C-alpha cells in the first residue's frame, strides 16, 4: 500500500480483497498448477498480510503519530465503500469464512458460497447502476444489513420501481436506508397503501412520510411516536404527533409574550424558542410525546428564521391563532428594539454594587441618523424575517379555522375578555380571579427587558430574582416563589415581580438586613424607570417624516407589505381597514408617486 490517506487503497489492502483478487486472477489465468497452486498462493497472501499487520502495530506503538487516519476521514471514503461490493472483496469474505469454519464443514460449503457471492455481486451491481442516490450512508447500511437486504431484494426492488418517478420518497428511502431495511415489512405496507398514494404521491408532496402517520399516533402499534427519536422523525419526514389543539402564528414586537403568558394561565403549554427549523421540530416533537405533561398543547411560529418549507409541511393546522398589528407601528417598534444598543448585559448584581454601573449602558439610534439606503436594507434583511413572514405561513398551512387577534385585543384591559371569547373555540380553561386581576394590571413595556431579568445576590446564602410578571408563567421559574408583596415600593412597574427559590424563602423572612434589601430594590426600580423614560422613542409621524425624504425606503416597505398582507386583505379586510397608520402610509405612497 502506497498511500495510507487513500481509503480505496486501504480497502484494496484488506485481506478479503487481496484473497478474492488472487482467486479471480487464478480463474482468468492459463498457467498450470491447479488448485494446489491457488491454495499455496492464498496461504502466502494471508501470511504476508499478518506480517504486515504485526509490523504496523509495532510501529505505531513506538511512533503513534504514524497511525493511519480513520477510513471515514479519507476524502475518497464513499468510493472506497463501493470496493466492498466488488467481486474481489465478496469472494475474499467467502474464503475467510470458509477458513474460519473449516473444521465445522466450512470447506464443503465453499463451492456453493462462491456461486452465491457471484450472484450477490450481480444484484448489487444492478442496484448501483439503476439508482444514482447511493451515498456513503446507504453503502454503510447495505454493509450492516447485507443479508437482510438480499433476503428481501425482490420486494425492495419492487418498491423502488413502483416509486421510481416519485423522487421525494426515493430520497427519503435512501436517506434512511438502514431504517428502511430493518423495518421493511411495515414501510412496504405503507408505501403500497392507497392512503400514501392519495396523501403524498398523487400530489407529488415534497416531504412524504416514511411511516404511516395514523399508526404512529397509536400507542398500541409496535412502532409509534413514543419509541422514535425526534431527530430520526425529522429525517424521515414524519408529521408532528397530532395531539396539539392549535398553532399560534406571531412574530417579534407583536405581543407574543403576553399571549403566551395568557395561554399558560388558561392551561395551555408550548415549548418555543428561537432555534433552527430542525430544532424547532424536535422541541415540538418531544413536547407532544411527553406523557408527564397533561396540559393542552399548542405549537408556535414566531419568526421566519426558525421555520422552513419542510417544517411547515409537517404541521397539520386545524386551527390557527394569528397575532396582527398595524404594520407601520409594528415596523417602528422593531426599529426601536433592534437599534437599542447595550454596552453590556448585566445578568447578576450584588447588593453592594453601585447602580452607577448602569450609566450609559443602553442607547437607542435615532431615525435621522440613518438614510434611505440603510432603511431599505433594514426592511428586507431584518424586518421581513422577524415580522413579515406570516402570509407565507398561512398560505402553506391553510388552517380550517383562523382566529385573528388585533394588537389592541391583547392590551391589559382587553386581554381577559379576548381570551374569554376564545375559550370554547380553543378549548381553554377559564382564567382564575387572581390571574385576571394581575394581568389586567399589566403595564407592558419591552424596555424593561433591557434590564431584566437580573439575579440580585443578597448574601452568600440566597439571591433574589427580579423579572416581569410574564416570566412567572414559564416553566423555567417553577422552583421560585413570588415575594413581591413582602416589600414596600413607590412607583413600582405593575408587571415587575421578585422571586426567591422555594428553599430560601425562610432566609429572606429572617434576614436582619431586610430593610437594606428593600431600599436597594427601590433604587434599582427608580434607576430602571429613569433609563426607560430617557430612551429616544420616535412615533409614527416621525417615521412618516423620515420616509418622505427617502422614496426607495417607501418602495421597499410597500413591496414587502403588498406580499405580506395578501392573506389578511382576503380573509380579514375589516382589520386591515382599521389600521390607521397603514392607511396613512398607502395615502402617502399615492402622494409620492402614483406608480409605486
């Protein structure tokens, strides 16, 4: 072997390949000597191979840096795997097996096993020739399940031929070839069913499921959602388990946190996060199969970056709750949020810390510091994936029922009444009196998020956790107890809460320096309120004044909103008509240029 970095050369240096090649050379040779000469040659090859292996092992013990890289690390690994299906390699495996079982009758089976190897070689050659999707993972699957594949070859070949014009399912089969072979009976039944034909093949669905979704939802089936890992379910295009009641379609700066808190109060739960589409699916999947979670479950879609066409294809949305907002106000809110700059995020405070550390910690960029080119880029690259993606989602999901909430519907004074109306439609629990009074007293201010949550270290024994009321309803804080009412404040934000770990509440009650803690908390609240009030906060009219200077930014906004509002104008025209600033924007467009 000349190149240890070549996987092909190393496979050809395997004993099986060398023995098989010697046998082929003997068969094709006209030289004499008969089988005695062949056996002598095979013996010499085996002896030499063993010697080379011994030298290699001794060498790397002294010089470990000379150890060969793994086959998988070689650039020609995939091509090398194909050499394991060469006749040379397959014949060599037969010879090695015959030698290992010689004293138990292996020699008597040699002739038949050689014929069998030739036949199997022809089968694999046919498969490789007919299907160009064969890659390294498929080859590994064939190597690991060779006999199982050969046993069911005629049936497997039949499935592949039946669906030869449906590329999406062939890709799925080959992508999960190991699983396909190991669970062939079940998959064959599904892929030959009328249900598969109607649901996937007939419409050329781009993400066909490799398993029957109906059976997957049945816990009594041998293979069901509860014994399939979420990652594998994603790879096999399995639709999400169907035990969710509805889908929330939201976005940034649109009241999603308040909606989420309200849904939690009404007995519904969701595991959301700003993650990739694949991770989003896996989080949803694991939540839906969690048998310890008895609350009603729903799915949320919050930005374009954590969804893709595949993710949406694996959702069955019977009901959708869509959050809406006047798009001009929405855009302005997102500009303020994304143009607020921190010097640093303080997540932990010590009660001895001077609050001067918050001086100049947060600053917001002014509109007049930007130009039209910048704002146009902001519209397309930043605002669209965060705010204006819901039209595509709604068109893809096509829910049977859609409930649309205006931004005003989730204002503190309206949100309880809003969800009371939705209670029966979404199968929500009624909100209790305590939560009703609390949420109606909310003062939504996302600016508090610049300072909260923060962990206040009171002493070595315990800390206080300062956050907004919405935070209390998220599972991450389930071990904490609210202690806000123990303190006396002036001008406290109504949605600010103070927590302590359940195990530490007695330490707070018995703290001799309790008044000192109260004073520090009041100073922190005063500082936070002063910082929030001092932040530059442009209004919609300032945005219009800015846009009148930059026609290209107006064109960009109109281009995005014309696409984004297609569904809303068709299904909820009355809501679109109620948007004061959007109507003013449309009027401004006509004034600037009738061709926009």
